[in-house]
C-alpha cells in the first residue's frame, strides 16, 4: 500500500482531479468501473506523476495507505450509493470516503450518518470549476468531521486554486454543509448568469447593438467592479462567430436553457427555510420559461406588447449613459443575489448546527469556481467587520455601492417594463431591495385578511399578544 489518495470514477472530472493530485506530487490510486478508462488515463497522463492503477475495487482499496482516502467522482445519486456499497466491506475504521460529486445535501447527511456509524469518515465535498478547474485548481468545499479535515485538508488545499497565495479550500462544516454550500454556489451561479443575460438583452434591444459590440462592452466591464469569470466568458462568447453561417454564435443557439437540478434544489431549500432568494428563484424560473415551448408559442401569437419608444438618444453620450445605467443595475442586482444566497447559508447553518463561516465561503469562491469574482473580496471583508451581519446589503460598503447605482437601477427596470424587455432578476432584485428597506410593509393587510376569512389571528403594533377580531359578528377583538 503506497498511494496517498485514490480516485474512483474516471470520467472527465475524476480523471482531471486524479491528474491534479499526481501533478502535486501525490501517489494516486486510480479505479474505474471499466478498466479501459483507467488504462487510458495512465497511458496519457502517466508521465505527469505517480499513478497506481487497479482493475478491481479490492486492489484499489488495498493500494491505499491508511487511513485510506478515497475520492468518489461519479454521477450524483444512485451511482454514488452503489460505489459506497462496494467500498464499505473493504474499508476499515478511520478511513475517509470523499464524495466530490454534485450530491444533494440531504443525501450527504444520510450517507454521513450511515458511514460514521461504521467508524468511517464521510466527506461530502463541493467541487467547482468544471473540467479545467478540476485539473488546474478548483474551489473545494469539504464537509464532514474536523478530524477528517486534519489529514485530508492539506491534500485538498494543495490541489485547489490559490488567490494571493490563499487556497480556495477550507473546512465548511459537519455532514451536509459542504454540499449545501456548493448547492448555493450553483444557485448564485444561476442568478449571476440570468442577470448577465438580462443586461445583454437590454443592450441588444435598447441600443440595437450587435452581439460583438455588446461583447466589447462586457470586456470593458470586466476591468471594473464586475470583474469575474462569468463576465469574461460572456465577452468571449458574444464575440464568437459561428463558422458555418458566419453569424454571431449566440444568434444561432436555440434559446431554451437547460439545467441539471442544483438551482432547483436551491430554490426548494429557500422555500423550506423561508429565505427569500428571489434572484435565484427568478433565474431558475426564467430557464423554465425559456423551455416552455407551447406556452411561448401561444403567448407570442396572442399577447400584445403596447410598448413605448426607447428614450435613449442616438448620440454617443446618451448611449454611453444607458450602458452605464445597465452596468450599475447589474452590479446592484448581483449584490442582492449574493446577499440572499448568504442569508440562505446563514439560515441553513443555524438550522443544522453547521456553524458556517460566511466570510470564509466568499474567500474560497474567489478562485477556481464558476462564480469567481473580484467582488467576493468585499463580501469577505464585510463578514470580517461583522461575522453575524444580518444582511449583506446593510454592510457599509455594499450600501454605498448599491446606493450609488440606485437611480440608474430604477431607470433600467422602468425602461425594461416600458419597452417590454423581460428582466425578472433585475426587477425582483429591486423589489427585494425596496421590500427589505421598507419601514412598513403591506403584510399587515395580509394578516388582516387571514384573520377575516380563517380566524388565523394577528399581532398588534401597540401591545403584546395574539388577537382575533369577530369579523362576522360584532367585530369585537379578543385575545387569542
Ligand atoms: C461548477 C458548476 C457545475 C454545474 C454546471 C451546470 O461549479 O463547476 O456549477 O457544478 O454542474 O454549471 O449546471 P446546470 O446544468 O444546472 O446549469
């Protein structure tokens, strides 16, 4: 037994993670259901480091130093359970099983409970960054016991992305915490992508600009506060020309966005916890709307627009002002989406006793992952100022940043409504902003209605207690 870490499941993510471990000097045991993939990995990447290939699971496990560290990188769901079942009889107390797939966190909680009952550590780990990240340095979000992190953590930190020398990997919290944080990362990814798509649509319709021109605008934005991987690839994608037709690539792509489910899980969990993650929800529903083909056909045929003329002057200054408005609206909406996502992490952490450090999560998202961005430094700083910050938006930096763009944000949302450009994420983020800052909300009326039709009771602003009014009788009030 000489391998320091093992990877089972050698599709592209597993293969690249194994190569990343090897490139960092670790001896890596490798295994796959079909041996051909294991062989091709060793043939093609054998020169990069020290691999120990095994055909059987038993040989694979036997090739690992104790405590064994086995990384499972298979399709989330039943395949993960099947691999765990195969591994279990071969492992011994103290061994560490790492699930690096996109598992749903309740599955991770269940698996951790089952494995810890057998004296094993189960580490549900979020890994972000796609194929390239897995090879060159992903952002890694491991959950599980602190004890397992002592021996596993240094290896994961070694292969993770680094920003200013700091690894984009840290211990997240017990059982499902790592996969939970990865799920919220993906939810924020959905919101970020939707916001960028809305900004693109506004520039396209408002300015009548070509994809390439809009690509240049995104490239410029990438040198400021919005600097991020998603803005950078957007600039690139928009400037790409389809080889076959010679038209802008984005114009020949079918406009129906798909999803594998992590955004949906995030929204479902937001509903369970009662946390208003409206940006993520709108982004997920916008994908659903794009794929609702019969409804879109019926809507396109039947629904009038009654739009107004755009009020953007044709001169360069007016056009530049509109571009700047959209940039500010995008930034403000993005702050809202992140603020909501971090609220969700706080709520789940409290509910599950995970004690997640939100500032540390922003820190490990600065590099390697899909939502990596300059702006995450600001989030870390905000939680360093106040680890229990109830609302990220209320941190002084973000209050000022959003406040500076507030008038622009309102102009953009109003223009979108008047001109019939669908901007669910821009609009709902502004509505959230106005809702969360309001001194008084019309929720009072909702409580009154509930009491009227269902005797659901209400509380008063002027004294303690729970009350019901006898609506259908003499309308006297009773303490409930
Ligand atoms: C990552 C990504 C990745 C995710 C894809 C596709 O962090 O590397 O989040 O995990 O699976 O982005 O997600 P959808 O198919 O749901 O868009």
